[in-house]
């Protein structure tokens, strides 16, 4: 989507909006857009890099909470696990 195109822009252009992107994640959490949102999180982390690092602990907690509460939805479970896996490589750079 359009957000993926925006995230390909220069770091200097998108980094100031890290907090807004996190607010968007919180707003769209547990909505019909959840799978798309899970696909977007690693892109955000890779694009905004250290600018997004302060939000990673909260995002990881949100992912783990969702994983704990998602028993019947295997598609969502797989998406959460994939997102966590993709974040693990990036998160190591900021821990």
C-alpha cells in the first residue's frame, strides 16, 4: 500500500513521524487490519531504525499478549510469529 511506498523514502523524511506510526499501530491493533499491520511493523522498524527503537519493547509486548490470547486463529498466530522473527534481527541492533 501507500504506507509501504512512504517507508521507502529517505530516513530523514520519515524518522520524525515514528511516534505517529506507533500511534497508528496502537489504533489499528485488534482490528480487521491486524494482518496488514503485522506485515507493516518490520517495514517500519527497518525504515525508521533507531528512531523506532523506543517503541519496540511495547510492540513486542503487544505481539506476545496477542499471541497468548490468539488460540483459534492460525493465520494470525503465524503472522505474529513471523513478525516477531523479523523483529528479532532488527531488535538486536538496539538492545
